[in-house]
């Protein structure tokens, strides 16, 4: 599996506590919401399972799914963690944005397929992370927003 300067491993190394919180938040549910861009530039949202493996955030998709075709045309995405039932959202609301690059290397695809066992055939995308955002309520008083971008430390904004 390849190593990239703005892959999940780079983010995890730069901000390990936030990375663990985000991975835990995504781990609470199987399906999440992926936003891609349609041909006309309007947003498309789709359900998606994601994997954090080998220092990468991976997206696997059915052949020729609209979201896969969107990402082939324009790799920009935003991924929102499933909020779950009710309004609690333990771990906060988390979102990851970036670019999804289709992986066509047979060895990498085979390794992923061997570990994840997705229905085949499938599209496989690795991600380049451009932003991670966590929003949560602290002490039932403050709205806290943590924002990370490559090359920067986490910026925290706290509002009442």
C-alpha cells in the first residue's frame, strides 16, 4: 500500500488524538454519507462503507456506481460520519474532505479484497485528506469546532 504525504497515516502522525477520535466515531456505524459532485457541479450524497487500513482511508464501491463515476470525473469529496440515532452523537460530528484516487494496481486491489471481502468486481479509491473537522458540545455550554488541514496544527474555535 502506498504512502502519501496527505494520506490518513500523515494525518494520524500529525494529530494522533483527533485521528483516534475520528476513527472511533466512524467505527460506531457501518454506513456513512459521501458527498460527491455530479457532472453539472451539483452535490450528490450517497451511503458508503469506509475502511481505515494500512495508513489509508479507503472507499470501495460497486462497479459503475454514480458516486464512483463522480469521483473518476472529479475526485473531490466530503465524508460525514453517520450521526446515529437521537441527538447524542457521542464523539461529536466528524467530517473528512479531500480527493479520492482510484486504485488500479492489481496487488493493492487484491490485498484490499483479501482483507475486506467486498462483492466483486468493485472500484477501490484511496484518499488524500485535505480537511478533518470535528464539532461537539462541551460542558453543555460551548460549541467546539476542531479543524485540521495538512501542514497546520488543529485550529479550535469555541463558541457559546
